[in-house]
């Protein structure tokens, strides 16, 4: 049986342009959050709230990259491809966090939140 790859290398593109990403990507497809409530009789019910889809990771800085321009991204298509063959596309991706460059290792975190996230599975 061949080894099954579940994680590792990923690539990210914003409006078709690939960026240098570190290995810490996270994808939230934007389903719902459920919070349990335990009633006095021991029964459990749940409340639901919407959870916006997002993609977050760390980018590598370099001399020709404007982190100010990255922080101004709004309404873009953010696509991430994973080593396991799956990919996710965030529609209307907008940069949401304050930009903070780590000058020691040349990295900065990015978080994009969008209106929808499409998951593309590996063909069986």
C-alpha cells in the first residue's frame, strides 16, 4: 500500500500570483460554530453562529515585496494548494489583521477572510 500524505508542503496564490509562504497554513472553510448548552435536566442543546471562511499563514518578506500592499488586499481570490492534492479557493478574500513584520526571521502573518470557500478534493 502506498503511503498516504496528509500534510506538509503548500502553495498560495493571490489573484493568480504565487507568494513565498512558510509552512504554517490554516484553512477554515466557514461552516458554523456550535456551542453546547447543558440544561438543568441534563439535556444538551446547541446554539449556532456563522463562521466566516478564512485562510491564514506566514509569508516570507523579501526586498521587492510591499507588506503595505499585502495589507490592502480586498476582494481578491486566494487559492491554496496542499501537498495531499486538495485545494481551497477563498472568494472575495480580504486581509484582516494588522501587519507585523518579524525582522529577525523575515516573516509576517497574513489572514484573509472571504465570502465563501470552495474545497476541491482529489479525484478518486
